[in-house]
C-alpha cells in the first residue's frame, strides 16, 4: 500500500534562514507528488506538484522540491523563509492513474521565528 | 467559477444524529474525494469516486456513506454521528484533462457532542 512519511513534525527556523521539509513515499507504481500549505483555520493551497519530467520542481512563494526516485523522496526547500511562511505543510502522493486517491503525510509545522 | 463548494462550513451534531455534508464541483471533473483532517494525522481519505455511479472506500470509511449519482455532486453521509467523527472534512475534485490539478473545497468543521 502506498504511504507518505514526513520526517519532522515541527521545524523551527529563524527568519531569512534556509529550510528543508522532508518527505518520503513508498510506492511500487508511478506516482504524482504534491506539497500543500495550510494556514491556520484555512483550506489547502497547492505549493507545487511533480507529475513527470524535470526532477526539480518550482512552486509558488519561492518554494521548490526535488523528486528523487532512488531515495523515494520529495523534499521541499526554500532558501530564505519569512515570518509569513509559518504554517503547516503537507506532502501527498497519488498513483499516476488516479488523482482522486491522495495519500497524505502527517504534516510538518514550520515555525519561523524573528 | 465556483470550483469545489462544500456546505455547511460549520456544524454541531449530537451523538447518534445523522447528517449529510454536501460537495459540488462545476468543472466536470471525473474524480471526487472526501478527506478528514485530524491533528497529527494529516488528511486521511474516507471515500472516493472515479466517475458517476462508481465509488470506493479509502483509508477510514467506517461510519460514512457516499453516492455519486451525478458528475457534479458527491455527498458524504454520517449515518449515526459519534464524537470520534469530530473533525475537519475536505472535499476534492480533479481529472486528467485539468493537468491533474486537484481542487479542494474550503472545509467543513464538524463537532459531535
């Protein structure tokens, strides 16, 4: 069965520092991979997605992620974070034939400190 | 362009009551899904559908029913609400023709007392 693991439940970081949020997936089939952000009491916003092609994916708000098939990872990075990036981040995977069935990681809370 | 519309946004139920969370999309998407979000557990798939008349169970289907009589609508029914069903519920839709972009509703906050 497909699963997604986010390796850190909380990541504290100072403003303007770089950050990496880690995500590993397990799947025996081709996958699509996604990162979502959720601000307090709000819905989900798509940051970026990997469907195929280039393994480095650029998203909104300066975020990027790298798909690594050999390590089954899809880590999210940002070179310099802002206070406004404080939120919960979710990694998710779907089999390439069915995006109606997303499997989410447990979430990582990014806490940006001044 | 309404996207994915969920109603109600907030609901308080008593244990044992039944209710339906409504979800509608106006993008002619083939895939629709329901997720619940609980602290520390991310979002978990309850039920999903790959087209009208076709539904399947996700990770946590117990206590919930769904049907997909039209492409647009995918209601989630709680048959006999329990406090363990207190959660935030999200509906989503997508299809291959939209580049596999998955659209989420704004969420429904449900409390069972």
